[in-house]
């Protein structure tokens, strides 16, 4: 019987899987052991150095290198590059982090570089603004009966901030990204219609739940604004209008600074266009005033002004050999 790799479902998935599927019967026992590990853990293997792979697969470094040559690669580096190519988008941040941490730098230098990177992101985001798309997005927000904002992962927190900022200026707005997760968001999207607006945000690495829920929103007839990074984003074909933020991160998969600036800028434009926006903001502030801290504010339910708390002083045990004066 012709021997086949244990995880044959991965054959054809990439150059490494194809080579293993073709050459597996000719491989030595130790090389088959290596092949079984790589095909069973392709993502993990793509992130490993040759030393890490040899330890994980229970083989020698020399065997790992010979395995790469047996598959037709020039060496382990080209073998690993072929694995990485199958996960190019997903692994790009890992490869960038691997490169950056090998460079010597102080904490202050790393922080300054992060500022420089986000300043460049924000400038690029501003250049990507299209006047007609900005106007269309604001009009869609102000004309919607209900607004649902969604995004998962880090975008969940951004969606909550956007809902908070839009609250005074629109009829109904809510973030569906937090409590209950995607299934609860789907329950709310079941009631969508053509009068509703979904603001969907997704940045690398793209959250599949956001894309799937946006597809459902389109099927229900809702209009869609996409906040994303490039025209190649999976949200763009689903959206009536898309606004882009460059979110390149130095050490993380993305940097959310430019995305947050884009959200704040869009909310500012809505506030500027909204009817009775000043009155709405004033009424909102007055309503939440009891929950705001004021320097001369009195405690709720009492007449004592809020002052600096008195720090409790713990009694110290006397030091042995000494007596109190």
C-alpha cells in the first residue's frame, strides 16, 4: 500500500503540502515524522526557527535541514518562506515583530518610533479621505432610523466609542459588538430593514464574524458604511460607502490610533451637520451632570463637600530592643 501523510486534507494547500503529498512515499522515516508534524501544525511550523521545529517534531537540526532539501527547497529558510506564504496576511505581523525585536533600542526610542509611525498613519488616512464619500457617510448617519455599529476584536472597543460619541446627534445608535458576541449581534440584525444603517469596522487581521454579519445586514436590506484599511478589504464590496484608515503597526498587527482619529473626525462632521446639535449636546450634558465630578460638588444625598480622602495610618509594631519614648 502506498504510504500517505497522516494529514492528507492539507495536500494542495501550498508548495510545502504539495511537495510532501508527492514525495511522502520516498521520504525516510525521520522525514515522514517531520512531514506529519508540519502538515498537522502548518501555522505553528511557519513561525518556528529550525531549532524550534527540531525540538517540537523530535528530530535533529540536521534532519530538519535535510527534510527541506528532500522536498526540493534550497534550505530551511526557503522551506519556511514557503510555509509563511500560505499565511502571508496573518503572519505578517509576527514576522515584523520577529525582525523588530532583534534590533537593539531603548524603551524611549521604541516609544518615539511608535509616535512617528502613527503620525504617518494619520497623515495617510487624511490623504485617503474623499469629499463625496465623507458627505455620503454623514448623510447616511443622519437619515437612518437606527444605527448599529459592529466590529470584533480591537474594533469592538472602537465601535463602543463611536456609539458613545454619536449618541447626542442621532435617533438611535448602539454597538452590537460587545455583550453577547456575534450570535447576539445576529439576533439584532434579524430585525434590520432598509431604514437602518450598519457601520461595520474591520482592520487587519480581519475578523470573519464582522464580514459575515455585514453580509447578513446587506441581505436584510440595510445600508452599510465600512470603516476599514484598503479597497482590498472584504468589507468594501458589501458597503454603500467606505472610509479608509491606514493602521500599520510597528510591533502589533495594527495600530488603532488612525482608526480612532477617523471615527472621531466622522463624528465631528455629524455633529456639525446635525440639526439642533448644540441644544442636544447641552441637554445631554445637563442630564448626565449628576454623574460628573465637579471640584465643588457635594456628595450625593449629603451636604458635605467632596474633599481629599484621609489616608489611613497603620500602626507599626515597635522595633525589637527599643521602647517607646
